[in-house]
């Protein structure tokens, strides 16, 4: 197989289109979007391998921030360095940002957006089918041999018992490192060449200055928004849902930016729209300071993990050939299969609530496995079905 280093690098424009495509129909949170991301960059465009995507998942789970934006950051860096990283995550988030701004305007103007809820009811069973499909193919790539199968099974069992996913991933890595040192099995690392480098920080300082320069009379609110969401982004371990209690305390109880009813509706919109659940930050920012506030809050909540992952990637590049590191990854990669399978089951319990959603999920599974239909068309079809079905 041709290595990633030898493959032609895609242009920034192609990266932008690919990640915008995922961001437009990426329902189901971080793991649901991971299935769509895999289809786009592994299956469809063959930019990276399943192993590299597994490394992205492993690193993303160890850092704060929404998982899907961390995946996008890693893949973008693999493809075009720092510029690819910035383009990938910005393109991934742009569709959900625009959609949430529109929905926020409608919500604060008219009070509700029931159409989104109807469309989401048709998308949910499709996302479950995509998760099952992605689990199968990622398992084929990463679960080879009895050691990997055992780790995948143990990871799945632990997650079904509600053990924290970070604990599961780290334990799987330790198990892989220990098993890799059995006699006759020296650690084998696969070199993932670095295609990018640090860009001058003044570029990012200039970007930050553009974000926070607002009319002087509203500077105080802009500063508070920036501080709150930088803090949320830096402490947001466990995915977007983990931020909800902390965010609720900050914006409802402490600062009184939103009422409890508004906050609950904002969280619901974050789940019903494409993109990560943390896009709820856009809703809060819009209420506080309009479009400028939406931009400040959105950038701030995703910025800490961007820089942390950038540093972690460089550390990983320095030690990736170490037998301990390759052994650690040999445990993490099959555990990803267990993570996906458990997520599919939990999502299925919530989404498949009757015979109609079950039939939709079954048809989607058949179309994926038999005809390898692009998941994006299935998501759009599910949204249309939900819109038509009362």
C-alpha cells in the first residue's frame, strides 16, 4: 500500500470541501460524525488510513474539547500541516455555525423551531445504521488476532457498564503495551510522516484580535464571553455533553445570560443540528451579543483543544517509533471498535423507539452494506422522511 507520505497531498480547497460536506450532514455527535468522516477521508478520498484515523481518535480522547473537532484537527494536520488543520476544523464547523445562527435568530424572534425536531427524528435511526456500518469496517482494519479481539471485547463490555471512555482508552493502551512485549512480538511502529510545521504565531494573534475587536460599549460582554468559553473549552473533557452542566452554571445561574428554558432549548438545538453538541456555544453567544457574540463564543470553545492537539501531535511524532508507544496504540486501535459499537447500541436505544424507526435503520444498513451508498444521501433522506412524517 502506498504510504501517506508518498500520496499526493490534497489542496486546501479540497480539504475545505470534504470537511464542509461532513459538517453539513454530521448528525449524531462526535462518534456519529466519526463514521461520516471515515467515509469521506478513508473510503471515498483515501487520504489517510484506518490506522491513522485510529490514532486521531486516541489522541482526541485524551484532550479537552469536542471529539469531532479534535479528529478534524488531526486529519487536517496529517494532510497539510497547520494550514490544513485550521481549514479542516473551520470548514467542519462552518455549516453548523451558520445553521445555529439562523435557528437562534428564529428562536429569539418567534420562540420555537419545531421543524428541526421533526427532521431530526428521521435522521436519528439513519445515524445508528451508519455507526453499525463504520464499526464493522473499522473493526476489520483494527481487530486482527486474539489479543486485539480480547481488547475490543473488554472495551465494549466496560463501556456498556458506563465506564468513562477516557479510562477505557487508556486501559486498552496499557494492555496493548504489555501484550506487545510477549516473546517473538517486537513492537512494530508505522511511520506517519509529518507534513506540516508550526506557522508563525502572529497569524493566530491577528486572528484573535479580529475576533475580539468589537464596539467599545459592548467590550465587557465580549470579554466575558471570551473568558467563559475559553474556560469551557479548556475543561471540556468527555465530549460536548460533558460541557452542559458547567455551561448551565455559568450562563444561567452565575451570569443570567439565558433563562433555564432558553438554555434547555439551546442544548436541544445543539443536538438537533449537524455538528458537535458544543455548537450550543453559538446559541449562547448569539443571545448575548448577536452575530459577533456567536463568533466569539464558537471560536473560544474550540480554540484550547486546537493548540493542545497541535502540541500533542509533535510529541507523538517524536516518540511514535518507540516500542512502548506502538504497543500502546496496538491496544487503543481495537478499543476504538468497542467504543463505536457501544455508542451504536446506546444511540439505537434512544433513536429506535418503534417499528418505523427500526425499519428506517434496517433499510439504511442494507443500503450501506449492499450498495455502499454514500452515507450523506442517507442522512438527507432521513431528514426528508422526518419532515414528511408527522
